[in-house]
C-alpha cells in the first residue's frame, strides 16, 4: 500500500477541477451504535470519509452518537468530509445504524 499525495488537479487553463488521484481506500462495516476504532496508515496526513448512513467521527478517541448537548468542544463530528489527520493515531467511527464506511487516506 502506497499513500499518494493529496493534490487537486487542474485543467489546461489552470482551473481547479476538483479531481484527485485515488488514495489508499479502507472499508469498514459498522455495527449499529458500536464504535469502530480505525488506525490510519503510517504517514497518512489526510482522510476522506464516505458512508451509507450518517456517521459520527472522533479524532484520537472513541466516537459516540449524541444523546444530549455537548458544549465543551469534545463531541463527535457528524459526517466529516476531508480532514487533516497528521499525528492522529486512532479515529473513532460510529453510526446509529449498521453502515458501510470508506476512508480514503493520503499523505
């Protein structure tokens, strides 16, 4: 497995196309309401998340589905897209439902 650099491609006029090269894609099956601990590949700096259901994600710890207000900044994030993860050794992912998740990693 070789991590690719995350590069936004440009067309001939140097306009951003939004296209990126495929990275290291890991897939996970989530059991409803059960945190999945994900270890990013060595050297990963970015992660892109996709899922068949809403997911809650926590960098560096176990994710949780909110049962009330969290107002101290420690909550899990709903459906993140692209995140900078350099130095993160664990990613917690959870869904209220059984879900299929892909996380694409880049350096």
